C-alpha cells in the first residue's frame, strides 16, 4: 500500500530524477546563469507603472519601479522564470540592491517623483542593500519622503518581528511602506497593528472582474474597511478594464494600478502627462 510518506518520496523522484525533471532543472540553472551574467553586465533597468488616484484616475499618485533583467540577446527575461529560484540566494540580494540603486537614482534625478520599489525581507540588514539605501537617502534629503518600499504579504510574515523594527526605523526617516499582494497569503490581521504599513495593495485576484463578481466585491470591501481602520492608503492591483475601475472608484478605493491605466514602461516617469504626486 502506498503511504503518504512514500507517495511524497515518489513525487520527488519523478520530478527530479526522470528526464523531464532533469530538463527542468537544467533549464532553471541556465536561466539563473543568464541572470548572473546580466548583473555582471549591468543589463538591468526599471520599468515604471503608474498608480493612479481613485477619484481622479487621470492623475498619477506615484509609480512602481519594476526591475527588468535583459538576457544575452538584450530581450527582457520574464521575472516569473527566475524570481522564486533566486529569492533565498545571494543573487536575490544582488537583484534587490540593483533595483534599489536604480530607484534611488531616479528619485534623485527627478525631484517631483514618488516611487515604490520591491524588496525582500531577506535584504533587511544585508550590508550591500543597507549601504545602497543609506547612501541614497544621504545624497538628497527629499528622497526618503518620496520612497516607498514594497514588501509582499508572504515575505513579511516570514519574519514579522524583524520587519516591524526595520519599518519603524525607516518610517522615522520619512520612508513609506506598502504591503504588497494583500490577501494572497496566510494573513494574520494581528500583525497589522504591529507593522503600521502606510499603503495596503489588494491582490489582483480580488480585483479581477470585480464589477461582475459579488464574491470579489464583498472581499475587497472588507479589505478596504480593514485598511481604513488602520489608516492605510489602499491600492487595487491588476485593474484591467473600465467597469472594474469605475466600481472601485465608487467603492472608495484610494488608488488603482493595472494595464487599464498603463503598462510598465522604461520611459522616464516625468515624461508622462498627468503626473500629480500625492502629498506625503
């Protein structure tokens, strides 16, 4: 009889030791090597996606800077092909450092820009990442109040105590924090009292087709209510059509982000018409 433990072992053997499993591992290794070469060449850049104001969607509240890695041919390497594999490796920290350095440089060069940058909790305390952060904040005293650091819900829950202290220190210097993909993981609402995130980004699975989905309407309304209770700005992610945008705006969402308002682009943010940074 096949027990649960023996079944798990069999799955591992099938996924790793059979030819398809070997092919997958070899492909993953090749992708990681490509990412490493890109970092050595500094073939990375930020793509900027607008986050618009809920009541006035023609005006942009801030931008999210999304790291783009170029492969050996100069084409963008999809993040989904490597991001999970590098999360717990030194390569993941290098990507975090590069994203932060590019974001801080953009903030310094464009005085009216507000920009969010993604980071992993595993970069907290990392010498290279902290050096980049402190250097960037010291170079321009206005940068801190225009910088937003995004941490995914699943990442924050790995080390909540460490994240809470880290946030308190940087918030005292003017930096804002966004809780990304809220609702996608095993949320512990009690941590919201300890984290004091400034922005709560509602995961796109609750936003998709919200104008026609009563379930998503109820869930998103509840998440907005939670955010208001904790005095957090709300952002709806993955807004893809006018009906969903109109429903969210009527429901009191503070900001919206998605292809309906603009795809990520490497064009300088300030070249986009309609940019009106929200007050800090």
